[in-house]
């Protein structure tokens, strides 16, 4: 059957696959026929993702990408890849007058330095095939939008925005494409939702937030995974250096 | 830290609320200016000034500034 979005025959590395968007992207990629190498820090949760994958021939590697050794070890275990999805990310909330250097470093180490350095080492070690696709999970926060207490998170994603453009240009000669996805609010573990919804007031606040979305709902992980599938597939072979916004229309403003 | 000093430090996290609005019995989450950013500032202030870690859940469990002071002292 004709399907330009198929990932059959493609080998894809997905970071941050032990939870949230990374987990969903990994699973959905396998449904489209990809074989995947999933990585994350937590072996139990990573294995839970592994068990959910469809088909066979997949790999899982526990790795901490905040260290040189962690990145090197992961790259060593990669065979030649057709795609890489950088989904590992954290959000450190700060008030303006209380920002510590260690918080800035932690935020950037995970969200910015790790995907940058991993990308570079993969290319250096010839692990990326010609025609491959890099997908960076960015955010509407820090690129189009702002969100209270998220200034560090915003900075880390704004940096990714710039890096994607630079790398897209530099890797184009190898026919390697580099793009990002900008999700709106998708309730996953990164938001510690369980902590937030402990009262009727908070649930009502969440409901109000949801109604602010023109499409009247928060995102589901599959909404983002489908965007990743498009960017990883041959259907997007003329797309590079772009930022795919998947946000239910929230950034339209709409007074 | 004395309650009166704690109230002062608490009030410092607000920009648009007069000092007179802050007392031991103030139901601080009902203050107009209260939001998640100020909640975060209070958490950071407690960490900076007293070296103690409180959480969003801790803050939600307290009604008045005196309640919060008591909770912080007990940590």
C-alpha cells in the first residue's frame, strides 16, 4: 500500500524514551514499521516502554546523557541510523530573583548540551546515514510564547531553535535534515501533574487553561508523535530547518 | 526565625500589595497578587534564608502565614 509516512526499514534512536513524549514517539514509530533504539536514565521505566513497542528487532540502552561517558557509551551501541529524536527534557521552575547557577547548568545540560553533543558525536562517528532526519523536541515556550516561572526552560529551548537552523544548514550537504517540533501543553510526567491536581480549585484552573486552547483540549502524546513520524519519514524529504508547531492553536493569541 | 521577621520576608515577595495586608492570620492564597510565581519565590526565600526545603504541596496545605511559619519551623 502506498504510504509516504511509513518508517519501514528505518532505524531510529529516541532519547528520553522512558516517559512522556519520548515513550509515545518510540511506540508510534514502531507502529509505522521502524526499528528503534530507545534510551533513558531509568532502566525500569525504559523497559516498560520496550515492552510496549510493536514488532521486533528493537534495542534499549540505559544512558545518562549529562556526561561525556554516557553519550560516548550510547553512540558506541548505535548502528547506522535513519533518524534521531531528541525527547529527553526537564523543566526547572524559577522566580526571577532567585536563579542559581546550578539551576541554569542543570536546565541546559539536559535540554540543550546533551542533544547538541550527542548529535555531534553521532555525525563524527558516522552513525548517521545520508538522507537521515534529526527531530528536536523544542517547545512553544521560549520560541513563540512565554510561561510563568519558565524562563530557564524557555532559554534552553530558544537555544535549540537556533541550533536546529545552524545544523540544518551544515548537514544539508550530507542530505541530513534537521527540524524541531514545538508542542503546546501535553500533560506528561515533566509537569508533575499528580502534584498539581490536589484540590477542586486546581482542577478548575486546569479546565480553564484547557478552554483557552482554540481546539478546546490539551495535546495528547500521539499528536506530537505523529509530527515526529512525518519529520522522520520520506514525506518530509524537502523539509529542513523548520519548526513544526503542534499546539492546538494556543499561540494564535485570539483576543 | 521569629514570626514577625518571617511575615516581613514573606511580604517582600510581593510587588503590588501593601505591607499592611500581611499579618499572622492573613489567608495569603486569597491575596489578589498571589500566583504560582510568588509561590515559587516564597519557596526560594525559605531555602535562601532558612536553608529549608518546602514544596508547593506544603504551601497548599497552609491557610495563613502563621501556618506556613509553623510548618517551616517544624522542618
